[in-house]
């Protein structure tokens, strides 16, 4: 498993916490920044990370900004990306199991470091169930191609 991890200035602390978790889990990842707390634009970080997932360079993406909203909206503009905004363990599991999400977005101003770790762990340890969910995901992806 290989992860792309990124944030804007509003998500640096949670991104660093997630990097620590990935190290503990022995999961390979690349951290695409940003560095420091100087204001940057979330699409400049979220879109390139999402593109790398869509192109198959990474299995999953984890994006962090102040609320997670900007990152999730940016990532979902990339064809082939199914990014879910998650701030709880149940949603993190369900978005993998039912929606086959390949990217998640979190908000540092919404979620604390301990819960962020639990959310990411739940996401990464869950698997797509397929079955009845396969048809639903296929409908989303077909619409995207039109």
C-alpha cells in the first residue's frame, strides 16, 4: 500500500500526526507538503495529490485542510477520484466498504489528532465490499465519463 499525504497551511499539524501514524503502521507514503503555516491555496495541494491517485501512482490519498471541505471539493474534480470528507470512524469505514473511496479529506479545525489517527486507521484497514455496492460505484464513474 502506498499513500500520498498532503495539506494546506490549515492542516499541517494533523498531517504530521497522520505521517507519524503511517510510520508506526509501516505504510509507505509521500508527503507533498505544504511546509509551515504561511497561507497557501488548498487546490494547489489537493488536486496534484488526487491526480497521482487517479493515475495509479498511489493507492490512496489523505488530504487535510482547515475543514476538509476545500480539499474534498478540489480532489473530486479529478476524474477517477472518489474523495470523502470524514471526521468519524464509522464514515471512514463505510466510505471504503460501500463507496470504494480512494481519497479522504479531514479538517484540522474539526477533528483532533487522536480521532484523526483513528479515522485514518479505519479507512486504511477497511476494504471495498463490492456486491450491490459495485453497481452504485460504477454508476458514479460512468456519469463522470460523460
